[in-house]
C-alpha cells in the first residue's frame, strides 16, 4: 500500500515519514527507511530530506559510529560543529559524518577548549570510562566541555540480536553545571529501549529523569560526584525494570488471560469433535 492515493500533501507525507524514522528501534533504522520510502512514494521528496532526518536520529539516540581506525565516536548534539562535523574529544579529532551511510568519512585534529575546561573534562571522562568498564557491557561514553563550568555526558550501549529477533539500547545523557565554589548540578535522563519482534511487535521504552545537586572539593572529587549521580540514576531505572518484570506475571500478564467461564470449567478442546457429534445427534 502507498500514501499516494490517501489525499495527503507532500509535506504531510514527509512529516509522517520523519515520525516513523525517528521512532525506529535500535539497529533497524535502515529497514524503516526502506519501508517508509515505499510507503510515501518517490514523489514525496524523502531522499532529499533523508540526511537531515537521519542526522536528527543519530543525535537523539547517541548512535556510535566507527572510523577507519576502528575508534568509536558517540554522536551527540553537544559535539556538533556543523550538521556533518562532530567533536571527538576522546580521540582528539574532528570527524566528518555521512548520516545516510552511517559512516565517518574524514578526520582532522581537534582544537580543545581552554586548559581548565579540558582538565575537568578529562577527569570526568576517565571516571566515566571506569564506570562503564565495570558496569556497562560494550558501552561507549563521551564527555564534552562547553566551558570550564558546563559539561555534557553521553553514555550508550547497544545490543543487536536480529538472529533471535530482538534489539536493545541503553543510553543516558547528562548536563553538568558548576555553580559556586564546590557546588554544581547534574540533570538528565536514562532511557532503555527494547524491540522484540518474533511473530509480533513488542516494544519497551522506559525512561527516568533525574536532577541532583553536586558537592565537591576539587576536580577529582567533582568527577567522582558526577559518576555517583549517573550510577544512582541508572541503578534506579534498572531496579524499577527488574521489579516490574517480577510482578508482571501477577498483574499485566494475568489481566491478559482469558477468564474462566461461568461454569468454572475449562473447555476441553481435544474433545471438540465429540462435542460436535453429540450436538448433531441431539438435533436429529
């Protein structure tokens, strides 16, 4: 089926296509693009808008791209210099991205911000690297410094298992600000996304927002306070999901089960032929 006969304008088709693509599950955006392109038709102009839509998708989901050297780069709005150029402070590079192909096409040296900002950024990066190595399977994290008092943290891990028909992504993004001496604040969210599509289409999208004051004495304790806040927020979401799964069999799944009939007797499906035969005999 196509939208060509639905009486929609070109702009309406593009907005519908954009909504579908931006909501694509982890690892499935290319499949969604292919299906949506067929749905809206060639006259909708989707191919011309696709780089912009995929740029938004990559930034919103902190998609991790690999360069020719094999190094991973976390794509985020905080690191954007131009629509296709992003800072990679971890590798000290400025990377050029082809959003449609999902590839890094070029790199050049990155000029860091001032020394004080880079010192704090590096300490937060090192502390977050340690946290990810100990707690997040195959995770990537990137810390950006807007100034010596403003930082952005993006953490993401993606598990793709199309062979068993499921994909998932866990990500958290944080804005860290320094106020007066020895104080600051971290705000952000943790998001868990899972798509299971064996003989169906089941999606989980859970998130938790957090806002936590920070107290510290020096740059190392500042980095430690940031990691502590991130760890606590992620642990709370994980605990919530685990508790939900434990109680689900007694609540959500139970509500889906068919109630017993008024006779309080289960229908014996294997005797269906006998029931039918008895009914026919009764009517004769």
